[in-house]
């Protein structure tokens, strides 16, 4: 058994490995960080649902395909280009155009903003900076 080393030189190391107090706990966040993460999860779910509902209204077929593969399937621009047979720069431009169009729609939809669940704290959010479309 690990902790029963007696007087051997490794007693201290063995004890540290077997002692429950020395093991890291499975959760390292504070309750506030956990709650902020849960609030962000709710907000992200709302945004993804909004995106799915509205991208058909303002995006071209190519832009919808790129957004679908990039955001919902987690593919890179290179993988999307290979899958669609388009050049990587075309995929990048389609994504940039999608972000611009969706952002414009988001700003004009004041009702969507009022129904957005407010996060209690924006952990890690940078305030005062405008977000740019993804760079290629």
C-alpha cells in the first residue's frame, strides 16, 4: 500500500500521493466562476439558436454552408475549402461577409437583445473594444 512505507526514504512521497487532502479537487473554480460559466452557456445557447433561425434570411447559400461547417461542425477554413471545392480565400471572404451581415441584423433587431438572458458577470470579456470579423 502506498502510505505504509514506514521509514523508507520514499515515505513522504508515497504519503503525499495517497493522502486525500493532497489530491487536487475535481473543481478549481469558485462558485461565482461556475455561475458565470453557466450563465454564459445559457447565453451561448440563445445566440446559437438565434443564429440558426436568422442566417437563412440574410446569408447566401455559400455563406450559410460556411457558417454551418465553421461554427456548428468545428471545421477549419482549410477543411471547409477542401470539402466544398472552393479556394480557402473564398471561404474566408464568405465567413467575413456572414459575420458582417449577421451583426448588422443583430443590431437592427432590438427585440432580440431585450430577450437575451443577461449574464451576471462577463468573466474574461474585454470591454470597450469592437469585435472584428475573424481574420484569415
